[in-house]
C-alpha cells in the first residue's frame, strides 16, 4: 500500500462524504472516500483490471455524491484497518476497508475491480451475523 494511503487510513478522522463516478448497475469507475484528514481515491486501471488506491486532493475531483446502498451509513465513521488484496493470478484487484463509529459499531467494505469497473461489497462478520446495527450502536 502506498505510504500516503497508509498514513491517511491511520489518521483518517471521520468520513465526511463518498463521491464517485458510476458506470451503471451499482458499479463504479472511481470512488473517493473523503475523510476529515484527506481523500482516499479508488479507481480502476482499465489496462490491467487492477485497483489503484491513492490519496488525492478533494478539489481535484468533480464526482457527484454517491447515493448507493452498499455505501450507505458509512459517513461519520473513521477508518480502522485497510487491506490490499491480490488474486490467485497475481493481480491486485481488490481493496478492503474497515470503519468504526464512536460507539464501536464496525462496517467493512470490499472494493473489487473486474471488467474495468468496481463493485462494492459489504463484508459480514460470521460471528456477528448479518444483523443491522441497533440504534444504540449508531
């Protein structure tokens, strides 16, 4: 992981917005996770179908706010851990991010690239089940 991205995840502060460029069918060409301390930009490398994760200036992007169920409820949470993921063929085609709110509720999202677009998946902890967070956790 690029050192700038490592630093941002370690010192993110709260997520204030999710911006992106949709390609339809709940898929994205790029997403920007805007944190209090910087912007984490995830985009597709069209030549290799790999994910590029980098820190950028929010003002350099002209993406609209993302209103997508897979990213809903994350604003206000802080980054806790991040992973780069490489598939069995050696391609770095996924990135995973765990976020936590002030009350300890966690949400994890996986950003996976294929066919020049990104899918966002909610990762469920099998020990906690697929329950929605209670009001006391939000």
